[in-house]
C-alpha cells in the first residue's frame, strides 16, 4: 500500500474540487481492509472509521467529510475523520495500519513539483513508479493532467524511474554508549549490511530507521568510549532498487553535550549583499564530539534580553574536535560567493537578525545556558576598508576572549574576505614561549592581504590582577597610539596592533617601538620593549 497522489494546495482550481485529498494505491495481490488505518502529518492525525476494502491494484481517495461528495464522481472515496491539513510548502506524511505499523511514509517539499508555476497551487503531486516507493524526490512530479490531478485513476506521469545518484553516507554518531547511527542522503535497504568499527566494537543488531529509511541504527555489544574517535566502514548496503552501494568509511564518536569554552563563535558575517545570507561559524575547541542538535543561536533585543532563539539542527549532529560548523540560511550562496572547500560542513537554518552596524550573537545549549556570546561592532573592521559589505569578522585567537575587540579582524582579501567552514585567514594560535611577553612578528604590512597584517603581543604573567599599559612610539620617540591604558588584565592574553595611530591614520613605513608595562599589587613592574618594522607590499 503506497501514498500515490497528494493534493496539498487545491487553489486556484484547474478543474478538480478545491479541496485537499490523498490517494492510496494497493499494489499487492490481495485485498486490504482499511478500517482504523491512520494518516499522520507533522501536526495532526486522521483516521478511517468505516469498513473499506481496497482491491488489488486499485485506488482510493481520502479526504475530509465536507469534500467527500465532490470527489465521489472521480472514484472510490473515503472520509477520513479529522482529515489532516496538508502544508502547501511541504510536510511529513505517514500511513499506518490499524495495528499501528508504518506502511508508507515520506517527507515532501515544493521542490518535488519541479515546476515553479505548478508549485503555486492547483496541481497534485503524483508518484511515477509504484515499484520504488522509497525513492522519494526522484519518483514524484507535478501532475500533467489538464484538471490538475488524477484522483481515483492511474497517474498522468507513470514512468520507469532509474536512480540518478546512489545514496551517500553523510555522517555518523553514537548516542549513549551503545547506539550507533549512520545517516545516508537517500533511502537505503540494509538487508545485507556489514559494519566494522575501528577501534573494534562488537555489533549486536543493524536496523533501518523509519519512516524515511535514510539511516541505520546499530546496537553495539560493547560500550563506546567518549574520548575515542572511531572509523565505521560500511558495506553491503543496497539502494531502493536493490543496487549495492560502494563500501564507505566515515568517522564517528560518542556525542557529548556542548559546554562553556568547549565551542565558540569563530567567525561572523553580518553585512551580506542583497540576495546574500548572514552566517555564523562555530569551532569545537574540545577533545570530544559535540552535539549540534543541542545548540541554539540567538541575539539580544534592544532591552538586553535574549531573543529569537533558533535551533541549529533538529536532530543529533556531530561536531568533531577542531571542526568548524557553518550556520546559515543559504549554504549554496555561501559556497558560490566564497568558494570554500568541498569538505565544508554547513547546517541550513533560520538565523536571528544581525544588524550591519552592531549586534549580539548568543550561543546557548538546550537548557538556555550561555556557551559563548559576541557583541560585535562594524568599527572592528580593518580601518582602510571603505565598504564593509560581504566581509566577515574572524576570531584571531580561538582560545582568546570572545568580547575583546583585539581578538577580531576582517577576513583577508586574498581569502575572498571570508573563510566559512575552515581555518580563519587571520588566525593566530598562541603557544606559550615561557616568556612574560612575546611578539608573533616584528615586521608588519597592514594591507589586509592575510600576510603580516598585524602584530600580536602575547603576555603570560606570573600572577593575576596586573594593570597594563602598552604604547607605540615612532622613531623620534613620539607616542602614536596606546594599545592599553591602565587595563586590568588576567595572567594571559594578547593585544594587536595593525599599523594605525589612535586617530585611525595608517602609519608610514619605518621602525616603531613597542613598550609594554605590567604593574602588580605588590609593587612589582614587568617591562617589555621591542622594535617593529612597518612596510608595504
């Protein structure tokens, strides 16, 4: 028994009654009693409360009570009590037997019409090939019947469907300690599946997961370890049409709920062009596989309250140690604009509003605990940039303070002004040198080309509570800017100088002197002095 035709948007009518219907087809060789069968969408459930026997290779129209008289001339019609409303843009649709067994299920979208005119209403979606009911989008199209659909009779677009692409293994994770999941891009048949885990974990059972049958659920005999990354090698999986998929190998690991300082906001684009999309990039700084399904992204309203909380992913999803995850509304635009590598991991979701001049991005867990928060300002961009559109702000030191303006810089021009989904062009990873003060470079070229754009002074002090002053002088001994003025600091951190004076003027090429002083409560003073050369490419 299959869902054979869907009429979700009946207006404007092309000739059919202006009411929703669902058509079932019995593709078996035996009659089927449909009493107590149910139809479920994402939001409601309808039930067949009458005796109705559907003969082999025949169809029945399911609809609400008010539409039954209108559809009876088209064929066998059955009233579904509390007929579920069908979302015009797409929805889940599940058919259950009277005993509660899932018979057929799908999640359809407007894209299945494959016709922009017909997706606006008045046309049904028809299954092409009843042999392969699990092959979803490729097996459906908008009706070509002049009336807009074919309730009660064979579909207008009957054809033999051949899969154009084989299912791909997309990602994997372990829930708890014994439940491994493998997600594929299309429905699969695991009848002869074999899975090997390295390091070895014994497998008890392999099952497909209804209603979409796009994933495998694997029960492990032995418990997984939360600090171990595994590699799952999968073979013997078949497609909907029984074709064997090539052996695949993918990393996996036990999902851990994200915690404070385990995952950070690493890059943000808040001023895209017209037709473009904001994005936020997250970076996993932990040694565990974090669960993106437990993350929420938000902003703050004008009165400072957290608002517009948005779920990043509605299912468990792995973020591996050191991995970047891109969150955006339009990953295809991001890929076309910034040409990131094919390995980019992006999660398409709605985003809160992030204004062009300033705003707040808040990262929360599923209980509302703040994991990271950035209040950004357009003025943090590289001073010489006259047009800030389409340019992201990148985190300079992943482990540095989020709300430190010196820890953010415009993405370099040589990297396309953004690095969504991979290492930041302006990234500086501090490694302790064992010194109280150290410079990452003594030569800078402040032209935002991603090479020597700034100098980073890193400090690693012997005690907390230091008050620090950092000045830059020209060769004549004149102070041109202060990086810190009696700033209360922790025992570690960094300050950045990008070759500009306190008035925002770019300095001339030549030599400059940096003087850093750290004052402690016990009267001790630590001083650091070094020369910096400024040049232009």
